[in-house]
C-alpha cells in the first residue's frame, strides 16, 4: 500500500548554463495527471496556511525558492513534518491527510501540482470533521 505522504527527489539536470528540474505527470515521481498548478509566495511572516485535508485531490509540493515546512497528520493520527528547502525536493500528499504549510522563508515560492481541478467541496476545513471522518 502507498504511504499517505512521501518525500520525492527530482533529478537535477545541469550544464554550464545552469540547472533544470523536470516534473512530469503520470510518472514515477508524480503519480497522477497534473490538472492544475498554483504557487504560494510573498507569505506574511509567521503565517500558517493549509489547515485542511482533501477527500480526493492528490498533490505534490515543491519549494522552488527558499524553504517552508509541511506538517501532516494521517488518518490514523500519525504526524510528520518535512522541510522543503531545495527545488529538487518534493512531497506527495494523498487525500485524507490533514496538512499545514508554515515556517516560510521570506523568499519562499511553494509550487503545488494537483491531480484535480479546484473544487471547494473537496476540502475538509474543520479539524474535528476530519477526525470524525477518519474514525468512521
Ligand atoms: C492545498 C495547499 C497546499 C481557488 O480559487 N483556486 C485554487 O486552485 C486554489 C488553490 C485556491 N483558490 C481560492 C480558495 C481560497 O479562497 O484561493 C483562496 C486561498 O486558498 P486556500 O486558503 O485554500 O489556500 P492554502 O494556501 O491554505 O491551501 C492551498 C490549496 O488551496 C490547498 O489545496 O492543499 O495550498
């Protein structure tokens, strides 16, 4: 069975012109077709974003500039934290994982690749509702 949260390492290509990292949908590293991308930047110091889970949406998070920390809670209550501080590091988050994004550096740009189009009804925004659904 796949883990709910997985660290990914994208290969870095490079030559005398600079470096390049590729994300491709439906591949070993991004195991879904990418339907949507968005990025988060210019975050307010000390801010905590996220604080939700998705029913279905799967995502890969990559901090393409700067750094931030992703904190996750699995349906069984297990918690983990991952510091994304280099553009070749990714984090695959499956559905039904409560997550926050925090400890953003000033220059952080967090890129998100998503398996689904935006749908507010796919969000579980209440923590107690998330826990209730996990124990059903
Ligand atoms: C997630 C984390 C990693 C849209 O209209 N379309 C979109 O595609 C997105 C992503 C957001 N929005 C709207 C919904 C809210 O009114 O933009 C506003 C800010 O979204 P939210 O408060 O959900 O942002 P974050 O940073 O807490 O969460 C985002 C994603 O929404 C979420 O899927 O997992 O990044």
